[in-house]
């Protein structure tokens, strides 16, 4: 991704992703027709790190799904909610 194509808000996010190790920066220098030097800055995605971190997230979700008992949701509902509802068919 060419850096000068980014909006400032997006660039801030890219810097955060760089701090997390998800992105790297590179720069290329070239000479323009008039003799001036021009630098192009690139952002490179570290796919190995992105995939590894994504897999960690998937594993956390899998672990959470196996640890939680779905019926626990009913224990979180306050008693007054249960009693405020009428019997089925009323």
C-alpha cells in the first residue's frame, strides 16, 4: 500500500498496526526526469503474523464456546422479568 494514498486517520491506524507487528514499512528512492530524488513509502502486510493472530482469535472463540453452557443465559435474567411475563397461552 502506498503511504501517500492514505488519509491521516487511516495512516494512524497503520502506525498502530505496525506497533502490533502486523505491518512493515519500506521505502524506495527514484530519480525524476528533472534530476530530483523522489521517495515512495510503502506499507507491507506481514501475512504470517496476521494469520497467526487470527488463528489465536479463532481458538479463543472455540474455547469460549466449549466452556460456556448456553443455559447460563437464563440465570442472568432477573427474577422480576420471569414473573412479569404471564403464563404461556394467557
